[in-house]
């Protein structure tokens, strides 16, 4: 991620109590990560062998749109489902490089976890068993924000930002089964240009994508209120915005 990112927060949703827990995590090498559960596997177990096999195969199988989903295992105890998603404007070679690095780092940052998510600005990996889109939409979010300074005219800024991200949400949701991704910009107050991005895993339906991005937008005040840049990364969708900085590639190569 850009060097402006300083702090990451994991937003943990409790399924047993109506409480929201917010924990800080360090941004070592700008690697984002979060636990998707508390279950662990034993070293040298079949689960570990399957996970190693799965992680080693990801980069070579990601398609030209930066998406790949796979499953390894035979029984409910050792089966692992993984989804790899690169940002829609990232070139294939950069995507594969990001995937390779993520496959290594996620085991370092989430040792022995049966379910985790991790990645960088260009790509994100999630793995767990079993794979369920509906449950994944309810899973934790990872937040990142730019803490250099706050926006001017925050009320108007937030109004324009929400309008921009809402428009990008609709555009991304209408994407096909290969890519659900949208970028754009809008003039904010005090001559501030706001650049935004919305993306969903392409295996989501249009409604699921809209719902997921809506939840991400609703979480912006938790992490990024009045910040000049921020990102909400959910398991199956994510949004990002920056002020006066076009962080995405205007033209995207799919070759």
C-alpha cells in the first residue's frame, strides 16, 4: 500500500453478543490481515499439508481478471476453500507477484489458523472451511486510513464521498461474473478531488455486491471519519478513497 497508510484496525463482529470489538494491529510491510475464526491446526497435520498445497497453487491459477477460487481436501475436517482477488486495475504480472507474496505472509501473520484473510493494496486472499458467501459477508472488516490530516468542510466532504461510493457500488454490482469493479472521481468542497473504488468478488450476485458495499460504506465513520483517505476491506468486497490522489490506474491491462 501507499506509504501514507499508517494504521490498520480489525473490526471484529461478535456472533454471540451484540457488541462490536475494535482491535489495533500493526502494519508491518503494509500487510493487512485478520482472523476469520479461532480454530487452529496442528503442525504436520493433513490440514497443514492441504493448506500448503493450496497456497502454492494460487498465483499460477489466477485468471486475467485477478480472480481464483479453489478447494483442497476430502473430508469436512481437512477441506480448505480459498478465494484470491486482485484489485480490478492491477496488471496480471503484478497480481501474480502480489498473490505469491500474500501466500507466504499469511502463514507468518496468521500461524496455524484454519481461517484467515490477508493481503496488500493490490490483492487479498481468504481461506477457510467451508466457504459460504452469506457468512463471509458478515465476517470482520479490515480498516486502513490516511492519518496525515483531516479533510476540510467535513460535512459536505462526507456527503460527496458517500454519493461517489454509492455510484461506484452500483456500477461494480452490475459487473459480470468475471469482474465487479468500478473507479471514479467527484469534485468535493474546497476544490478537493475525491477518487474512489468499489469492488466485489465476481461470484457475488448483484444484490449481494450492493449489500456488501453498502455495509462497507456504513462502516467508514468507524475507521475513517473526516480522513483524506481510507479503505474498508471486507471478506468479499472492499472500498477505497483518496483526496487529490488518483491511486488507481485509469487504464487497465488484461493481457
